[in-house]
C-alpha cells in the first residue's frame, strides 16, 4: 500500500490497483504511471524493515519530483491504535 498526498487528500493505492488505474485517474492525481511505479517500489523497500505502525506516503516536492517518506499512523484515524489512547 502507498498513500499519495494529493490536492484531494491522501489517496491509498494498493499493489493490485496499479495496473488498473486509468490515464485520466493518473492525470487527476498529477502523477505519471512511471512515477507511481517508482514511488510504490520505494515505499515497498522502505517498509521492509519497519513496523506496521507506519505507512509510506508519496508527496510531490517543490522541484516537481516525487518523494516517499514513512509516516506514523495517527491514533485518531487508526482503529487498532485507538484502543491504546
């Protein structure tokens, strides 16, 4: 799973969704298919040594490139974490 930070909020993209995204959907998300595959691969690599309490989020930098960082789940939106608060 990869979250894309977009003008419309974070959009979750799962591996099984990669090939079915249309060109129109990619245009709306303002990402190319190549950039999406690269971001997904980078997110997958980052998650190999991390816990399940973080998620990879791809966001566009000021120079127009996409960067993937890991962000912690918020207890207010993650039902599994909600019980600990």
